[in-house]
C-alpha cells in the first residue's frame, strides 16, 4: 500500500480519479436501467416487482460487498488462489491509500466503489430467468448466498492478485466471465430448479416496449463506464474500450434485426434492443484488448448466435423467461473465447496476443477458463437453490403467480385507473 494523496501529485492522478468516479456513476445507473429493460419485457402485473427486485438487490449486495465481499475478492489470496482473506473486512484499511496491486493512481476506496457496481448488477441479471414466479424472501437469501459462494470466488480467480486463473494468464477486461458467464449459466440452473410458469407456452408480449428501449439506452450509456472504466485510468486503453463497446453493441443489434427481418419478414424493436445488449455482453471481456474492427466481428457473431440460441430455447420446455442464458451466458462465453482469438498487444501491452496473431496457448487458456467458470457457476447455483428451497420454498403459489408479484409482494401496481 502506498499513499495516494492528490495534493502531492506524486502517485495520484486527478484525471484518473475523475474518470473512475464518472465511470462508477455510469455503472450504477445500469442496475435501474436493467430494471426498466426487464420490466418492459415481463407481464404488466410483474412490472413493479421486477424493477424493485433490481433495486433491492443493489442495496443488499452493496452492504455485503462493503462488509465481506470486497475483502474476499481483492484481499490477499488464500486456499491456492481460490478466495481472498478478511484483511479488508468492513472496509478496514480501505481509504485514500492506493492498492498498488490494482491501481496506483486512484484511492483504494474508489476502486472499492467501482467494483461494487459490478458485484451489484451481476446477480440482478439472473432474475430475468424466473421473472414473476419466485418469492421475495428466498430471492434475497439466494442473492446473498450467490454473491458469497459464486461471484466473490470467481471474481478473485480472474481479477484478484494471486487468483489462480489470473496467475495462469486468463484475461477478462470488464467481466465477460465474472459477470455475464456466471449470471447466464446461473440463470439456466435457476430456470431448471424453479420450473416453468403456469402459463408457459402461451403467447406473451412485452407489456411496455418503450421501457425496453429506455432500459437498453440506459444500459448502453452505462456500459461505457462498465468497459472503458475498467482501464482504471484516463488513457488510450479506456478510449479503445469505449469505441469497441459502441461498435460491438451496434453490430449486435443490427445483426439481430437483420436476422429477424430475414426469418420473420419484419424486424422487431424488442429484438433489436436485445441484440444491442448481446453485443455489449460479448465485447465486455475483450473491450480493452481488441481492435475496433474485431469488436464488430464479435458483435455480429453475438447478435446472430444469441438469436439462434434464444429461438432454440423457445422450442424447448425450459422457461428462462427473458433468455438470460441466451443473451448474457452465450454472449459472455463467446466474448471470452473471442478475446483469446483477437486480442493484441498492440492494443494493450499488458495483455496477450490471440490466435489470429499465432498464440494458440492463450486461445486454449481462455476456452479452459470459460469451461471452468461456467461449470462452477451452474452447479454451484443449482446446489444453492436446492438448499434454500428446502428451508424456504422458492416458488410462488399458482394463485400468487396469476395475481402477479406487484400485488402479492408490494401491494402496488404499475398503472392505476385514472381517478374520476
């Protein structure tokens, strides 16, 4: 630890501090943006509960991250690089000094705040898999258990100084594995445990398409902080990440739209928005490592591939209501593998060259990491949900599901009749 005091100008960089504060605020707004995105997709009777679940998760995980999560993720490595220790328990020793293992130009407290936003939005992604059919109490228990036993260890493996995947040379710029792969495959496990909704198979339309578009716009805006902020510095890598983020999102949305147009005869506003998010998820691990040209390739493959996976899922009996696995799981895994294909030291000297530059080892390493993280997250989530369900049943009753969780959990509705 070294002192990082702006007045000295020795180690602190006011530009870096200003940028990471801005990025932290941008990532924060992604969680309510996700609430509007999901809220627009679900049935009207579950709109309020879906948005509030996202906000409740943000609050609960913020406290967990401050008390034990940050320490378990970024504390000194233990158990062979599996998890951090409790040296930063309740933010002990986290202040204006810089943790040089991660950044020497911003205070450790700012690094804590930035990473908090990642920890908070990740479990919120999962709720789209079982929208409208889980009880609130076991949901909050699940969120606390999931971040403790899935997110914090995986984040330490990949990002922690001494984490075993990090030591091996695995690269994940902003969370393709840590955020999107873990959330996507966990959503798949949750859909299997919680089961299908009572009206599964019936046609269901989004209750508010403008909310979906609004949520997408907020997510896209916040994603610039998510990816470009992960440079932890106001530098050329942040600029590259910002540009690749935008191009991959555009490529994902346009390719999804064009595929729908070809297959269904007309494009879909909702489909295009989902495609944008798929492109964003896919470029997340690669944003600071690949060129703008390759980011467009990543986005196109994500838009087409995620579209096909979502179409396949719709023909099965799996009720992943909002296709979290197809969007975030497939997108995150593809982006992590694509990092192993397209990364270049010309873009980021701290990274590695990918397969297109002759580095077979790095490409295989990225594939290995995806397989390990996906397996751990899937089976870990499955076990956590089974245990919770034994003590506190997860599933709402058929009557509650039909009434909608807005009324059941909060006694409120999204829309009230106009008063006479």
